[in-house]
C-alpha cells in the first residue's frame, strides 16, 4: 500500500521496509505469541520519488533522525499489528510532510504600542499595591 504524503508526493510500497517484533506492555497471554510492534523504514537517500532539491531538504532537516540516509518510525501503542501499521504510516507521512514544508516567514520585530506600555505599567502598579497591602502594618 502506497503512502500518500501530499497530493504531489506518494511513496511507493516497494520503498517502504517493515519490521515486526514483540511489543512491551500489557496484553496477557496474547502478547507472548504475536509481533505487534511495527518499525517502518524509508530510505530518503535512495528514494526515486524525490527530486534532488527535496532530497537535500529532507536530508538536512531530518539529519538527527537518519541512520545512513534511512528514516525509521516505530509504533507499539495498540495491541493490533494492523492498527500499529496504520499509526506508523501516519507518523512517517507527518514527518516527511513537516520536513518538506516551507520555512515560516521571518518575524518582523516591532516596538510595543503606547497603549500596551500604559496597560503594562498600570498592571505592574496594581500588583505593587496588592503586595504592599499584604505587608504587616507598621508598629506605632
């Protein structure tokens, strides 16, 4: 089953590598016999569906998650292998989509308005009055 990351990018099933193992956690006797933990691997460096610019962008942005150009996600949240497969596919799709997303527009620094400064100082003065009222009255 192919993985659709975006309308313009679909990763073919042939490029996805699956591994299954026993999951930790509760499950009774069933957990001792079934391999429900899922690891999904995809080679970013060798993928045929990526353009060279997309490949460089992903290799740079996912560098901390890559091992020899391969990104791996795992899922063991559910007791069903099928459900864990779906979760792993969704995780990989989200990861690749976030890696290919355009950079956010840089923030333009602005100065606070006169009204916001006035409100900040009024709130600060009110806090000072509140704390002064909490003090022990002077002994006369």
